[in-house]
C-alpha cells in the first residue's frame, strides 16, 4: 500500500511518482503504465524520495515540484501554455500564495493570492 505520491500524464502514458508506504518509507520510484498491457513498469528511480509532491510533463520530461521534507508540501501544479503555475500547499501553515515559472527564461514570479489558503488540492486547465 502506498499513498501521498503524485501522477502526471503525457499524450500516451501515465506516470506515478514517489509516495509513502505503511512502514513510513518514502519512495523515490517512478513507474509508467503500459497502455497496451495494462501493467505498471518501474523506470529509473528519482534522485531522492518524494511524497506530497506535484508534477507536470514538460518538453518530454517530468518536472516534480517540492514534496515531503521540502519547504512547501501539498501544493498543486498545472502546466499552462508557456508557464507552470504552483498554488497553495503548506510550509508550517496553509498557504494562499501562487507563483509562476517560465521555463524559457528559467525565472519564477509571485502571482496573486488565492484569497483562501488551500493544500492537498488540484488544478485543471480549461482555457488559457
């Protein structure tokens, strides 16, 4: 049994990252769902263990953001047309902050407050 991992999809694959098991071991695993056989296949592990992380698929790579042990956990992340948006989470208190990452310039900028602090939530792109 494993919980507190995250998942991300590409055009044809679903990936599962990290998480924690019943023995409180945090995983660095990366798995992909084989759509033809319906089986999960282990890939090369991540450099370090992660739980409560968020991830996006960006230019043929998986970008895993934060996670257990980092300053911000339980945040949500979504890939926009030319940016990555990270919202909320917790760092000892529940956050209402947002920030944008521009992969072309490799720069972060602070976004507007959500008004209501949130953690463990999800984001979805409808139109940008």
